[in-house]
C-alpha cells in the first residue's frame, strides 16, 4: 500500500518538476527563404524574400528594357470588422529591385500578395507567406504546457493520496464503493 502511494507521489513530483522547464518561442521570428525564381508575370520574377520584425523585403528581377509597376499588398486574414491593410505600388526598373512592406501578423502569420497589370490580366498573383511564426500554445490560457501537466500530476497525486487514505482507514479493505 505504501509502495503504491510512494510510487504515485514520485511520478507526480517528477511530472511537476520536469514540466517547469518549458521554453517560450521568440515573437519576432525571422523567416528567410530563397525562391528560385517565382514568376509574377512574363517579365517579372520574385527571386528572394525575407520577413523580419513585421517587414517583408522582396527582391525582384525585371527582364526587358521597359519599367514596370508592381503592387504589393498585405494579405493576412484580418480579424472581424473593417480594417485597413498595407499596400504599396512601386515602379521597377529593368534588373534587380527591392521593395519593403510592413505588415501585421494574424495568428502568427504574415503574408503579402504581389501583382502587376499583366498578372491581373492573366488572372493570377504571387503570395508570400511566413506560415506560423509564433508557435501559439493551445494551453496558454491554462498556464502553458507546464501548467497543464503540473495540474495533471497534482491531480494524480491527490487521487492517489485519497485512495491510500480510504484503503488505510478501512479495516477489511473496501467493502462497497
């Protein structure tokens, strides 16, 4: 009887101590991706992008001899209601060009849509997205993962103690539950 109680106590203590070392992820995560030429239209190619501290840095390569106007717009899913979104229109010269756009994150994700008049005529756009960068913890309202698992361990310890107390207080074991 005492062995069961001691074993359950040891397990509960190990759980509570082991879960205390949970680490938090940084909120200003940096995603850097090299894109091997994603075409926006016939002449314009997205060659590289980076997202850091709420800002997209997009690198384009424009072929040909004529400038081209590109539009980059925030395309993250907003919350309910009316909200303004970031948008930027830039005139690109032939060769390599860089555009920056500051965006919000929603659900740990940021995204931007890229269009030109030619890509709109073709019925397409290019979207860059960070995916989730904050790693939202579903147990956050309950003290995080360590809080939930510590609670489970404490519950096990208390139920084991109650069972041991009942078994010890009964002289002939448990007759009826």
